[in-house]
C-alpha cells in the first residue's frame, strides 16, 4: 500500500439540488412506513422506489410504490405534497426561483410492477428475494473515531456545521446550497495536513465577494478541522467562480441518487453504483450496502484490521447473496477466507435477514439524506443501526 500521497473527497449540503431530491425521496419512504403503522399494515410489505426532480419552482416525484388498499391515491398524493413542501421549507428555500409555498408540484407515483413483486415477495416455500441484482460495498478504517475515511468525514462536518449556524440564525447571509472539498496529505498512511480546501457557498446578499464569504465561513471550517492540519501553506478556494447568489434547484436541476460517492466513502472505497435514497429496504442497493458497512465496521472495531472492504452481490428474486468478499488491505490479523466464512455465519445476509437484524422496516430514512449515510451516530429511534458495533465480541470469539 502507498504510505505517502494526497487524497481528495467532496461533500454537498442539504440544500444542494440533488440533496433536496434525496431528502424528499426519503421522506416518501418514511411516509409509507408511517401509513403502514397507521393502517395496521405489515411494514414488510411496504414498497417504495421514489425519484424526485427539482428545477426552477418545480418539483416532480415519480416511481413505484405499494401502500395499503385502505389509503386512497388522492390522500397519498396530498400527504406526499405536504411533506415535500415541508422538507423544502425546512432546508430553507424561500427564494423567488424556488419557494416551498409557490413551487409547482407534480405527482407521478404508481403501483409497483407485478413482475417485480412476484420475485421480491415471499410466497409458499419461497423466501423474500432481493429487490434487484447488483453489487454493494462496505468500508471502514481507523482514520477517524467514526471509522470513516478522514477526507469525506471532515468535508461533511464542514457543511453540517455551516448548516447549523444558518438554521440557528447566526449566519443569515448564507443560503442553503453549498459544496466542500478537502485534499489531505497522508504520511506513513495517516492524514497529517490539509493542503487544499474548497468551499462554494450560496450567499443571499448579492454584493458579497469571495473574500466576504471566506470571512463568514472560515471560523466554522477551523472549528471542525484538527488545528494541526492547517497552516499558512493551506490553499483556500472560497467561491472560486466569484459569485454564488443563484443557488439550489433554481440554479441547477436536481435529481435523486446523483451523489452516491458523497453518500458513502468519498471515493476511498469501491462503489457498486446503486443509489440509496427513495428505496425501501427490500432494495439491496440500500440494505445490503448498509449491511456491508456494518460488517466492515465491526471487523475494524474488533481490532481485526485497520482497513476492511466488504463486497456483497445479489440476483433479483433470489434470497441468498451470490458472494461475500472481504479485503483487509494487508492490515488484517486473520485469514480473509476465514473471515468471510465467519461473517456469513454471524449475520443472515438474505434481504429479510438484513431487514430484521438492522430493524430497517421503519421511518428512519430522511435523516440519512444529507451528510452521508455512514459514520453517523445510531439514534434512539433506530436510525443508523448499521453503525452499531455490537458484533465485536462475537467476531473476536469466532476468530480466536
């Protein structure tokens, strides 16, 4: 492995056009789980594959869903529109070109294909199958306490801190749309220095210069980053185009699922290509990627490796994973073939097994739509359950 190098990752804020769409798509997933609870409907039967498009004063939601027969299409449409507008308001868009109250809303959700349903649903002796074919990756490393790669972790934290300041009213000149990017220098395999910082942040005062914006954002950036990583040699790029007044979907069309590297490991690990947001957990693009992260994180948390990549693969309609691959990148304390065997034993990696183990059939998804799906703190409502390290003792025992 290389020990001395530069590595860069980027993040985008909750107000980025694509993230607005991810948030609304995940709000729709949560809504269907709420509806199932209200109607006494088995949450395991919920199906959502929701896509959102956002552009100047326009929101379109489309996709395939399954809901209780007792809930009318008109009622669903009304509730989806209500939550979509509420999400846009919560993010902070009250601009002439994109306003939660005046934007035009179009609803194009329709029932799930019966051909897909027959492959995914359990019936007779057939267990629930995967919602699609594909490959999913999970990754963990010792670069941060969260066991995440440092560049993406800190790129997220910069934007999250700026959003907190904006929502608190401390920085009224900042708009919702923003991007960050960090280039870190690694020495002997460890991050030691920020060589380049990029922050592009929407501003609501058109007269602000890049220097003015830097004066606003720099204290928050310094608050987040380790002090020893910054020096006079660090190069700052703040609003390098010169102005970022027109932001959000008014400045750039947004779509669900276009920030898959931001959502995961910032390019530090492979990606199977499937997006997460807008998908219920029968879709292994989402649930198996969560399971892969969960396994990789527990391997690293158990001290069995400094880095771990897990790959899973599935075929649509087939319950058992086609393969499990583990790579500890030369840092492992155990044989990788043995590790693969043990991981299969300690967790049921069929779609139903993943859903039940991680308790994914509930309304926990909107909170994951911005600032990464990984490296987050598990919460009391069941969100980010895949970040738990409750397999550590079992792994150590099995591999002793």
